[in-house]
């Protein structure tokens, strides 16, 4: 192979992010958002004295300040700041984690549907990426453990899961987690668990983490979803010290370090009282809005149906209408200035993902636009 050929790299499109980046700030109603409605700085501070004028705008400790890594480590039993790398969003956390596996070669097995970042990175770097699906069973989205056992081999370097899941909002049961760990252990594979929707549960039980269940585990997470702070661009990876050290060396290439002001505000957000307040806010918004979404979907005489999410601000809605999901999304955009995510972005058929974490009036008005479109379709000759 010549050098020119060896350097050829074609990025696999990240369809959902491209779609959102292009339109989310141009439409009347953006229902493609997957997080809880963001806070203002004032809401985050909640009366706390904070003098941004004091803040040096220099580089800070590039893996995150000791204070922030300590606050993050306290979320994982027995973890120390050296078990944490602070990144720019959980997207960078997923990126540096995936680079770790791409550098080492081998097959990636990935839960689908999913946030397709790891999928696209694997394809871009010509790694073998194989799906294992969540399937609708007994009123929930369950992980296909039979398919997992068949798919994972000694060649599998990584099993990538998203828990709670994007886009279904499902949460793995303890039994499913144990099985995944068992399969990984037998094959010697790693587990990468993207837990960015944890904390945004609709019920009272926190989503269990893969942390502490197995030594070859990487947890990615961040403040963008449950905490309502995507603009801070703060995420993290938690893993063994040795792995974190290795990932830190990739972070030298990807962004060097987090922004000083974001690191400071993230440290504040993760102080126990603030963290509790932000997660309570998220649950209140989600519980109220899920009721609105359910009532709305029921008004279509069975044309729309979904398994209610257990966590997260998104619902994956199945529709029976005579158009593909990319056509549906495009027509909602152009005819109703309303953005949703089509099922095709998750390699699925007639589904749409609706973000329901926004303000009540905004959500209702966006849903009304979708109703107008769906009702218009039914009335068309
Ligand atoms: C599962 C999942 N992981 C990671 C991200 C990236 O989020 P951020 O970089 O804002 O933390 C997203 C965003 O939608 C997501 O859904």
C-alpha cells in the first residue's frame, strides 16, 4: 500500500448531529434536543456569590482541576481524582475512549439503537462494528442477550452500550448488566458505558452504573443532559488510573483541556446541594412533560405509539403513516418549521425521536405543529 493510500480516511457522516447542527437554531420548534431545558447562569448560581471578573482566562490543569475531578470521583464508589479525565462534553469523552480501542484494533460490538458517534468513528477507522439490538419485549426495550452472546468473540475489544439509552430512554436491568459483564469477561473485552442520561430518571431509582462491576470498564458522562448545562461543554471519562493516563495523552491532541470558566462552574454544579437541586429540576420537568407527550400521542387513534422512557428527555415514537422517517422529518422541517430526529438516523424504520425536555408551552406548540401535519396527511385525497 502506498503512503497516499495508507492516509486515506473518509469520515462516516454523523447524520443526526449534522441534521441538528444545520437546523436546530433555525426552526420555530426544535424537538430534536435530547437534554432537559438548559439553565441560565443565574439559575445555576441560585444566589451564590460568583465573581467571573476574578477568573483567569489561562489554561488550567488540562485533565480538569483537582476540585472538579474530586467532585466527579465522588459519584463513583472508591474512585479517586486520578480515575477521572475531564473532557469537552461527553462527545469528547466518547472520542478519546474510542481512540483507545481503535489504536489497539479489534472488533467493536455496539448496542443499537444508540447515539451513533462510536458507530461512525468505528466505521471511519475501518474497524469492524457489529450491532446488538434492543428489542421490544413485555412492554420494555430489552437488550438482546442471545444476539450479544453470538456476536461477541475473542476478537471483540469493546462492547459499547448507552445506559440510559438514547433514543429509547430504556435502562438496562441488573440481570442484563450482569450478563453483559459476564460476556465481556469471557471474551476479555472492555465495556464502554455512555451514562450521560443518568440522573434524568422519571422514577425514583437512580440508573446503576457499570462502574465497579468489572475492571475493564470506561464510563463516559457529562453535564449536558440531566444537569441541563450543555453550554458548559463539560464531560468526563472514569476508568482505571492507567487507562485514564492513556486517554489523557489523546486529549493532548483533541482539545488540550477544558475551559477554565466551565471547569469552575461544573465544580459548583456538582456540589451535593446543587447537584440534588439540578437533578430534581430535571425530574420535575420530565414527569410533567411526559404526561403531555403521552396524551398527545394517544390522540391519533393508534397511529403513534411508544414505550415510555425510563430516563432521559427523549421518546422514540413509532408511527404508521405512508412515508419514510427521513421524508417525515424533512416535511416537518420545511412545512412546519419543526425539527425531530428520524428513525433512519438510528438505522431504524418508521420511528421519530421527540425531545420533550423543553418548556411546557414550547413543547405543546411544537407538538401541535406535528399534529397539523399528521392530520393534514390523513385528510389528503
Ligand atoms: C448518548 C450521548 N452521548 C454523548 C452525547 C454528547 O453530548 P455532550 O457532548 O453535549 O455531552 C450525546 C448528545 O446527544 C448523547 O446523546
